[in-house]
């Protein structure tokens, strides 16, 4: 197990380029299974979850080649299903949640698919009902093998239909969408997720020959086609990494420019940070964050305490709630942080309290943060990263703290952030990787 040793209290400065979007990468890589022709993906983040998914596709028989930095080609001309019954497949699926999205493409193209229960962050209950019910509505049937613990799906030919999703699941929408593009007839998905990742996936599929309308809305209409073709696709900047860098600049009082952020795809993210008093200046497609010694949390118009809550897109993404909570600890004022979607995502606040933060954990979903206004810096401690986003939030806290912090289990951070220690050290951070 590896760790980070962080010497905090240093101001950072310079420019940083966000990696390609992790959540988009997992979707579009799975989508390459829908055609036997070559697909080129650019701006692919070389992070643990993405690398594992690429390895899984290689084991399935997909011809994968790296053409340059962050550029890969995929050609799924020969897909072997025997691998899906191996222990190696079970182990790889169990290490990443994104692996569930191979199911829709396999079912759509080949009429069958197998998947074990996927792994991923331990942030609370993350059910798969939306995936399975949607695929059943398209005509698939499935059985669960209790001995080998896998789901087997099959369908002679998927048939388009109307469906109203019980939740706007991002991965569920992607899985159903990728199956529906090769189904007979018309599929209508209402209450579909509409995150920028889904917009990108839809646009990529349309370039491959799919007929998807309503892109960017929660009502998608898919006219099934017989086959899809190769294409080229460039991933967006990772908006979660953009938000993480904004938070880092605020907590450390640093001046920083975040390059090529795809600002039009950030939604309300910049406005939520501005509610915390953080100055953001858009310069073309870059974001400039000036050094601030203090930032004050706004109140609502009636003077009541600011509440920041997550919601399905175009609401505020839950992946940045951990970052917002950490930033609030050094703001002037108080805020109620409401994590609605996952009941275990706030449990890392005990570590922030040990660092000196003033936080009241009201229940598994809500925490009240009383800002210290940088009057009392956090102090370095030893802690462990429970998941990707909490891990980076703790890293930001450690970089702002006095003294030395050690973060264990940084494999969680590496799952979602590419060479984060190297990139931040180039801005003046002091992070040392300790390989256990």
C-alpha cells in the first residue's frame, strides 16, 4: 500500500491542464465494443480505473494500441466470450464500477453478455436495478449464477420501446443507450441522465452511424440501426479535476490558471464555488483563480445559512461535494453541505475534525461547516483515503495544513487522478510518494 507524505502550508502558482474526463472515458471505451471497425480516442486519462478497463477489453480480444500520449485505438473485430467466465475477469470487474458498461454493447451487438457485480468506491448503496430493468425492457432476459456470482444476459434481438427510468443514472443511461442503438425500431428513454459525459457519448455514437436525438436533454430517442462504424473522438476535460484545482487554489491561497477547461460544459460548477466567495475569472477557455487570503460564504437572500446540495445534472455534481466541504472549512461564514445521493460520502469528515476543522456531522447526508477564515490553519495528521473524491479532498486539506500529513491508501486517488503528485509538485507543492 502506497502513501503520500505532504508538507503543507505552501502557496502554489502556475498553470495546470486538467486530464481527460474519467467518467466519459469509461463510457466511450466500452462503446468501442459496438463496432468491428477501428475507433480512435484522444485525451484519454491514463489513470488506474481507465487502464484496468483497457486491459479488460484487451483480454476480451479487442486490439488496442497507444498511438501517442493519451491517444488510443480500439478495434473489436474479434471478441472472445470465454474470457467472461474466468476468475481474472471476475477480479477485474470487481475492482471498478465502470466495467458494468460493457454489458449494453455486448448485448446490443452479440445478443449476450456476462458481468459480475462491479466494484468501485465504497460511498454507500449503488444499485444496478436501472441497468437491468432497462435492458429487460429492450427484450433481454437474465439469470444469476449463485455459484459463480455472475449475471448472464441474452436476447435473440433487442426491440426498441418506451421506458421511464426510475432514476437518472449516468451509467444506467449509458448502458441502455449503447444497447438500444443496435435494437430494432425506436427506443425512447425518459428521465435519462444528461451529463456532459452522456452528450459526448451520444455525439460519438452518432458519428459511428447511430441515430440519437434529444442529445443533452432527459428525453432521448434512438432509432435502431443494423451496424455501427469506426470514428475519432476527443474527450472533454475532467470537470471534477477542474473543481478540485479550484478548491486547491482557494485553500492554499494560491494563484493558478487552469487551462482548457471546456467552460461551456461546466454547468453551475463555477457559480457554486463563487457562492463560497472564491474568485474565478474566465479567460477564453481557461480559468484564472487569483490568490485570496480570505473568502466569505454567501447567505441566501433572507439571510439564512447557505446550503449546497448535489443533484442530477444540470444540478451540482455529487463528485465535488467532498471538495466543497473541505473548502468551506477555511471560509468566513458557515454552510450546510447536503450530500443527497450517497449515504457514506461524508464519513471522511472525522479526519478533517482531527485536523482542526469545525464540522458537525448531522447525519449520513448532511454536515454543517463553521469556517475558520484561515485564522486557524488545519494541522497535519496521518489518515487514509476512503474513496477517490474524499482522497483528493484530504490531499487538498493536507496541502493547506501546517506541518506534515501522511495519506495512506492513495491507490484510491490514483484511480481517478493521473500523476497528481507530479503535476502539483510542478506548481510548488511538496508531495512525496512512499511506496509500501
